């Protein structure tokens, strides 16, 4: 029989081994978390959004459904009131894996060396300009010298600069106040601003008699709109290409459902989870075809838009260096999802000038 001390040591070693094995099992049981960012947030910081099929994917649980039978994988959505710039910061701090955001923030991130792949296009959302209800201002040219809110660093920023340029103005011709969309709405409602460049929430102020929309890019030159997309970090794509493929497929399914006119009413109800009234959402989509607003395609028009917008961002002083977008787009996941879902011809593709290509 071994001495007592030796036996005790053996027992302690056994306990330590068992504890180590249990700890290892616990670590292995921890789910892999896919961290999904969204450049925006609902009313009163509700974790929902509207206006894009990415918002549909969140509200209807498309990503969660894709991984329902995989308990080792969990999807964690994060919404950012600070919009695209806040998403960039989170990506830089390695806090996100996949994100929805607008064109300019991603261009700024690419200029700064942030490593991402653009895997899906999203909505071509309109820009709105509103003034107080009793204001005498009638159009963009009337904004010269006025106190105007603009959320700098966002897709709305670049769209606004393009609209100003088309009317012979620059940011320097206005008294620009950098405000997020929620703060700008509050300031406009209390008379602290002459105008606001913003989103569909300005429609709600008009319906309430507080403001008047004097301009929107809806029905105007498509190059003035705000482009959105989904990016994945280079590191996550390298480590988990199969997960990126599944996420992209889920987003494409959400885009397909969101693009069907038979679902328009249900879509509005779904987006209303963001706290934005259905009447506002209906007005925002008025005259638009869902199949055009919710296309995920990275076609020639999208690539050209980003190429030109990268040049414009530098020309307008929004970035300091040239940005090459040629190697940024990664269509492999999208193409595979379209094949798998048999949706290769569901959405129209457009050429660099924005004209539909023959199918």
C-alpha cells in the first residue's frame, strides 16, 4: 500500500484532472457567437430597424432560423445609434463580424485600412430634407447660409454633399451642425434648426404638422440615393467561410421575401417593430417597387457607384486618400446563395449607368 502522502497526492491529482476535463468540456460547450452589427437603431433605442431587408432579417429572425438546429452557434445583433461611424469603431475594436452599414462609412473605413469584404448590396434608400412647417424655404438652394443638421460620416452625408453640389452649393455655404438623426429631429421640432438632412423619420414630422419635406431623392437621379451593404471582416471570413455562406443565404432569403409585392403590408408591420409608424413606412415606399428597394445584387451599377463615390468622398474632403474598391467586392457567397435558392434571375441587374441589363 502506498504511503498516505502519496495516496493523497494521487487523489488530488485525479480531482484536478477531472476538474480540468469538466472545464474543457464547458469551454467547448460555449457557443460560437456571430456578432452582427446594424448601423441604426429603432425609436427609443429599440433593437430593430426598417427600410432594408437586413432589418427584415432581424425582425423575422432569418439568421436565427438558419442556425436553429446548431446550438453551438448563436447570433448576437448589435444596433448603433451612432450609425456607420459607430459600426466602424466596433469593427476596428474586433467587436463585430458581419455588419450592415452605408456607403460612406465603409469607404472611410477602407481608406483607414480596415479589412472587410463587401458581400451583399442592400437598399438604395432615399434622402429627405425637411424644414419647420412654417418655414419659407422651398428648395435646396434656399439652404445657403442656413443652420442645417447633417449626420457627418454617414451615407446621408455623402448623398447630401452630392445634392448640394448639383445645386451649386457646398457644405461651407451652410451652417452645418453635426447631429445624429434622433437629435436632429428633436432640434427641428423645437425650432433650433432651419433644416435637416435625414431619413424617413422626417415624414412623421410632416404628418404631425411639425415639419415640411422640401426635397427627397425619391424619383430623382438614382446616383443621389444612399447605398447600403453588408460587410464581413476579413478575419471572420478567413476563419469561418461556411458560416459567412449561411448568413448570406439567410439575408438573401429575407431579401426575397421583402421584394414580393404580396408581402408589402406584412413587411410594413414587420418594419414597424422599429417604432416607426406604418403610415410613415408606407409613405417612404410609395411609388417604389419592392423588388428594386430590396435587391441584394452586387451588379455593375453598384460597383460603379462605390467607385465614383470613393472618388467623390476624396474630392469633397471627406477622406484624404484614394480608395481602390476593385478588390473589395466578394460575390462568391451571394452567387452561391442565388444558385442554391434558384433566384439567379429574380432581381434585375443594372449597367454602370443604372439601366437594366437584358436577362
